């Protein structure tokens, strides 16, 4: 028969305790420590592939309607508009050299 793990807390490490359980259902047991008067019902400790419970995402990060604006996008648009305002003079060589159209 396999080993079953139950978590009752750090204060009972190394202590002798009484474990009361139903032989037909060992998923919940009662742990008693007589000297301290500690008594607690605990469920079987399950260790999955990803041990910790995944925290819930904040409401702002949940998928939903796309945002109306973006600070990054707005800043990039302003920078792009500034570069478009600067017009540089183009150099033409078509008039030099006569009819050759160099």
C-alpha cells in the first residue's frame, strides 16, 4: 500500500500524534496531539506537476475588449509625425550635363 501524506503544520514536527481515520476513506484524517491539545482534520496532501496554485490575473490583464489607446503607440505616432514634418531637399542631377540626362 502506498504512502499517504497529510500536512498539519510545523509545530508538530518530531512529535508523536494520534491519527484517527475511517478505514474505508483515508482522504480525510483527524490528527491529535495530547500534550498541546492540538486537533485538526486534514485532507490528503496532493502534489501535482505544478505545485503552487496559480494566482488569478488582475481584471486589467484579462482578455476582453481591446484598449482604446496605448501610451506607447501614441508616442510612436508623435515621433513618426515629427519625422514626416522634416522635409529634406532632394538633389537633382537631371539639369547637369545637357541632354544626356545623367
